[in-house]
């Protein structure tokens, strides 16, 4: 739904709303530009002047720890002026419409909006209604997409496994409600992963899930065989409108990742999770904190990926000027 407005007339990134409609060359370019920013983590002065003079507004209508803070850090490292709006205390709580909020912020000469919203399509809607010079980055919309999360996950996978073409990736848990899973599946297929396998109870899978380009298994024991990358997902109880599971303890017994189950995957498999993790629900602490876990590496990589995407959307690239 978003492929037409994400790119400018030269095929360059203008907005970043969804992985859908983007190609392998562009996704690889994002990963490569992020790579050029990674070295900054060890520098004393973690700043480049690429977005000096630009104003970025973080509009988070849903809670966030990782995405909001890494977007803010990324914007600051690019030398942009960044405002993180507290929606709970903004005038949306007095009945102002989303569009009126956007128009008022536009009147303050904003260059980019980073938007998280509970409604699928919200970032796309804003992109359609903003002035042409403004870029919109989707920081997660409803159950639809979380494209920057998917890209930081692809970056982390490439960091540990180099080549996508031989990789078998298992995504485990609440696929039905997960915008992260949708974006990850799209990115893995575009980047040429050998297999994307989803492991979940039938009640936590969308209908016709195979049409997304995945194999399906309902059994962790057989489903983890030959897997190189394991991505665990949280049960999104806030999006469940009816009881989809007997109990959390029953779920953990069947779909929770323990040290014993991890041994079924390849010995060098990595364990990922977009966060927030629920220990003892989808993942055992010994796995989450264990030697195969790259969960905190994902968080760190979120800064470089978001720097790359923001710089590209403003058509400013490279780690240093
Ligand atoms: N992964 C992720 O989106 O985490 P937050 O909700 O904390 O931003």
C-alpha cells in the first residue's frame, strides 16, 4: 500500500513507511550506510553534521522504550534538532485531530516526523498529508509494519551470519498481532533468505499466512531443526480481543524458548527478540541472557540503522562530511 509514495522521482528514499515495495538494492544500501555509522559508537564525540539545521519531531502515540530513544539518539548524532512530543500532555488529549496536530507542527518548520501510532496506516496517512519537503518515518503502526525494527534486525543478522542466502530463520510466537514479524518476513524474503519459518499455535497466525512467503510449523521441537536465526516474539495481549491461549504457562511449555529447545537449532544459531521481552512467557532467562542471545546488540544497532534511514530520507549519506 505504501510503495508509491516512499520513493522520490529518482527512486531514492523520501519516506520510510513499510518494507513492502522496496527492493534488495535499497535495503542493502540502508545496511551499508548503517555500517558506516557503527564505528561512531566507539568515538569520543559521537556526532556528524549531516542533519545540522534540520528539525525532527518524534510523535509517539504508543509507548516505547527502544524505538523512541534510539530514534532520538540517532537524530542527535546526526546533529539535528529533535523534539520528542509527549502525546499524553499534548492537545490531542483535548480533542485536536491528528491532522491538525501535524499542521501545527509543520507551521514550526519541521523537516521530519517519526511516528508511532496504534492505528495501521497512520504514518502513511501523515505522509500523504504533509508538505512535500517533509519526510515521515514509520516507528510502528498498529499491526501493519515496523520497518526500522526489521532493518535493525537484518543488520544484526548480517553482522553475525554475513550472507542471507543460506539462512533458515524461525520467527516464533504471536505472528497474528505482530507488525515486527510482517516487516521481518518481507525484508528476509527481499534479501534472499533460504527459508522463513513461522512457529506458532494456530490461534496466533493470520489466515493464509503462507501467502506471506513462509513455511509454517506448530511444533517447536521439529520446527527448530536446521535453524540459523531464531526470532522470538512477545504475546501482544494488548491487541488480543478474545482468549487465544489456554494460559501463559501452557504457552511457555509449548512455545517458550528454553536451553533444551535451543539445542535443537544449529549449534551456532543466534537468538533475537525485538523487545520488550517477557521472561518465562516466550523466553527463558537463561536463553535471553545466554551466549547465543544478541538481543541487546539489536538495540545498539537500532541507532546506526535509524541514522542511516533518517540521513537517506533527507538525501544526506555517509558517516562523515
Ligand atoms: N521493539 C520495539 O519496538 O520496542 P519499543 O516498543 O520499546 O520501542
